[in-house]
C-alpha cells in the first residue's frame, strides 16, 4: 500500500489501486475527496479557508488553500488525467469550529463555500462528516473509493 | 489531600520541563555545533526555552530587567560553549515519548506550540501593532501545563471528556475534575521558577483572557494565536477545538474573520520554514 499524505493547502491524486490518500490535521479546514469508480482514480484536497480574501495572487500561488479554487483545481487535474467528470463522487470531512464560537466560524464558512460550489456545479456530496469541535483524519482508498474518517480513536465510513 | 493539592505538589517537584527535540541532545554533546544551530532548536522547543529562561534569570542576569525571550538569553550568553554549558549542566534535557492523557505525540505538541507562537506574532504584524518581543515566547510556553499534567501526573482524561460531551469547554472540565486546569498548572510552575511575570500572566490566562487582572496585548495575541492554531488544526489532541474564544479579546483587537483568514494563511506558509525541525522530532512525522 502506498500512503500519499496531503498537507494543509495541498492536493494529491492517484489511479493506483493499492494507494491510500490521507490528510491529518483537519480542524476548521475541510477535506474533500473526488473519486471516479470507472477509472478508480481519486483525489483529496485539504483547504484552509473558503475563498481567497481580496488576493487573486494568493489564489494563484496557493490554489489548494481555498475551497473555491482548490476543489475546482482537483477536479480539473483528475479530468485531465482521464477521470470522467460526470462519474465523480464527492465526500467531505472537517469544518469544525471552536466551542461556542460566534465570532469567526471558519469551519462553517468552509462548509458553506463547499456547498455553494457544489450547487453552482450541479453536483452533490455523497457523504460528509463536518462541524462539531473534533479534529479529524480523512482517508481515501483508491481500490474501492471507500472514504474513512478517524476522530478521537474512532472510525466511520462515509 | 484534594486532587488539586496532589497535582500541585507533584508539579512543584518538577526541576525541568521535558524537551521534544532529541536533536538538542546531539547538538549539546557536539563541541563543533554552532550557536545558530543550537539557538534555533532551543527557540522552538517549549521545554528547553522555559528551562533556559529559568537558569539564566536565576543565575546570570537576575535583577530589574529579567530576560523574557530565549533569543535574549542566548544573545546574552554569547557563545555556543556557554549555551551548551548552561543547558547541559543546569537543565539536562529529558525527552518524553508521549504526552499521556492528552493523547499527544511529542511532535504534535511541539507543532502546536510553535503554531501558537507563530500565529500570535503574525497576528500582531497583520494588525500593525508594535507587540513586545516576548509574544513568541509567551505563545510557545502557553501550553506547558499540558506537558506537566501529561508527563508527571498522567491525567485520566475520560471524565474530562465526559463533561466536554455534555457541552463544557475543556479547561472548565479540567477545573471540575482535577480542581485545576492546564493553564494554571503551567503558570504555577513558571512562577515557582521565578520566570518574569509578563510570561507567567500570559500562560495563566491564555485560555480566558477576560479573567486577567488587566488587559494585556500579548495575552490577547496569544489567546487568539491559540484559537487560530486549533482551527488550522496542527497538533490537535483529545481536547480538539473545545475551547471558547474570548469575545473581549477579539473586540480589543478589533478582529474580523478576514483578518483571521489572512493570519491563518500566512502562518501555514511560515510553518514550512520550520518543517525540518518537526521532522527531527520523534520517530514518526505528523505531517502538516
């Protein structure tokens, strides 16, 4: 098994069935997977923030830092390498918030940006584990497209 | 003896906070290591920074102007030989494999502490504030109480998490179960070590700045730096994001979500520059 690790503001994809793509450290960040069951190709992006704040330069420099540019770039990379856009299955995890936070809501804003992006592109999430106050680790298994979220020692499949 | 008294008596016996940087031991034993190498590793390690400030303030430069940062202490010692002598003889570093109870690998706690320090400093810069230099050190040391409770008390975290599940913030649940929270534990030790009061105050109140006797810019920056580090997600333990951001601190700093977003983005970029230090710590790397 090859373990491909996705850092914050990063994306990785693969079509090797033995690979597993993982991202740790999902706090308020949101992790999004896209998987094509036909080619068994999939990717995982780890976005820090919803959109580039008045900075086109930063979005160009670090596209995976932001939900609106990061997810789009991941889809483009998958399609360029042979995935079928219409077959892609999307899942998401993360988007936690500080307890009692009514000030910043970064996790909530990340999730809202993702939902808006999905709506505009007329696709939907097939599974998600978002919100709350817990850290999460997200795995995408390329052989089956299985997405597993681990948090506080417990695992669940999306 | 109450649980609180038992914990505090155990913490009072602590003579040195463990380090998370095995590389420090290698450098300290290497007569050819230079000051820059040694200084960098000490500046980013909470245990070594606290131990160094303790010894230097007590033995070398006691007086009206105690040293507040590892950088100042290192500059005053002046040479690698002197630094090696002070650290090796006064605070021979010990290393922990895991912060028990909080389920933190050493590299995770190190990453989190450094992220708090970077975020606090970066927040001051983005806001255009002329923040004192010790904002980085205060941020780095803010979580030392967790190391102490994990390494020396081996807290059973389950009853704390039960209260968190019922809606209580983690530090308030610590108060309820242990009679003390990790911020207070850290402050009590640093106070006993006679570290400068501006550092002790930040450590004590960094989770609830509104309870400080008076407003303090460094405290506000470290409080929000800690919030940002948790939202970014670097080095999170079982306590997760279960802390309450202070409305008062946010208002004093005039924060907006846009400002926090900018700081978060800058911090993630800054972390790349210290990634090599994280890789040198612990057997496994917990990637950013």
